[in-house]
């Protein structure tokens, strides 16, 4: 179903790796809602070539960019404005990676080179994207920038490891940059805190099956799917949410406000 909520809007979507990626679902839905956009991912992530199928399906161009490289971002944003024929209305930052998680390093035994790399990719890149866009005066007034995050920024989930710290920093950047971008250009900046979702990044977390089942039972509405996350992103990119900024928005079926559910209580009653 499309209501053309994004008709006439131009965007840049980071992070569509394969058809499970949240960014992939956002691109499909944004296209249905009439948006035009450029797809981007790290050059190394494009080797599989899957993003080309998405580009074909959505009539989009693909520009490789390592989101930690300011030079890549400058090129990406400048070329996107040329391709799309004007300034940008929305950006999705759907990027996350921890080498400590990948290598199975315990939180109390981090390799700090890995920590710094993960922080750069998962959090600082968000600042780099916005600083570059601001310097190039690339955003239209009332434009909307969204990054995806997870509730481990607020509460401990031990196996989420250093990604929890990365997400805290990411959410803080959204607030801080949101202030400055709001004042300077009326651009809004938010993070969406999504339920656990079966994707490449998600399933890299140890014990992810248990994680998903637990939150499914701890949420009155159940886990939000990637498709539903795409719905929320489109709403956030649309003109229907113009005064929402500097927020961390939970999209989790009620998980973040739930102490316990009947389903979980039953497991502990004798
Ligand atoms: N899957 C979940 O359970 C879940 C829950 C909450 C939030 N999130 C967040 O959603 C976002 C998207 O993740 P996903 O679950 O769709 O997984 P995904 O693996 O499909 O997406 C992660 C993306 O980050 C990209 N990336 C990594 N390094 C990069 C770099 N240097 N430059 C540019 N791109 C780079 C990858 O290529 C990939 O496309 C991430 O921020 C993730 O933390 C995921």
C-alpha cells in the first residue's frame, strides 16, 4: 500500500547489504511511497552485488562509500545531489559493526583497536555523515535524518558487548547534532530503537535466537519486524512528523516499558 508519503523527496540510504537488511526494507517502501534516492554501502560489502538487485527494483543509483571516510562521504553526498537533481530530504544511517563481537572478545577483554574501529563505523560515522552534509549545505529545510539503534544503549544485554557503548554514543550524537542542525537548517535528527531482528548484523550477536524469543515474550505486541521498522522510517521521513527531533524513538512492541509479562511470569511460577 502506498500513500505517496515521500513523493518528491530525495534521499540517501546507507546499509542495505541483503534482502534481510532493515535498510533494504526501507528502500523498498520509500520507493513505493514515491521517493527517489541513492543507495550506498561500504565498498567491501558490495562484493556480493546484491545491492544491484535493489537498485534495479527501485530505479536507484549505487555509490560505494566507507561511512568512516570523510572523503568518501563528500563524494557520495555531492554526487547524490547531482544524480537526484537537488538537495536531500532524508538520510537513513543503518550501519553497525563490532570486531570485538565478531571475534568473540569478552567485554572485559576488549582489543581497543577493534573497539575504536567499531565506534568509528557504528557511531562516529553518523556525525561524519551529518557534518559533511552540513558543510555541503546538502539538506533541504525540514529534512529528516534517522539512525537505527538498540535498547542496549540504556540497559545491559551482556552479549551485545561494546555495541552497547557504540549505540549510546550514536544516540547522543543524534541529540547533539539534532540541536545544531535544527537551529541552523530546521533539519531533524532522531534514532529509532528497533526490536531484535534477524539480519546479518543481528545474528552476529551471541545467543541471538534466545534474545529474539525473550523480547518477543516480553513485548505486549511482540517484536517489531524489519518491514514495520521501514514503515516507521517512512513516517519519520514524511512531513507528518516535522516537529519530532533529537529523540530516541522506541519501535519495539512495548518492550522498553514492560517490567514483566504473563508469558514470562509463567516460566517462574512453581
Ligand atoms: N538486527 C537487529 O536486531 C537490530 C536491532 C536494533 C538495531 N539494529 C541496527 O540496525 C542497523 C542495520 O543493521 P541490520 O540489522 O539491518 O544488519 P545488516 O548487517 O544488514 O546492516 C548493517 C550494515 O552496515 C554496513 N556497514 C558496515 N561497515 C560499514 C562502513 N564502514 N561503511 C558503510 N557501511 C558499513 C554493512 O555493510 C551492512 O549493510 C544497525 O545500526 C544495527 O545495529 C539492528
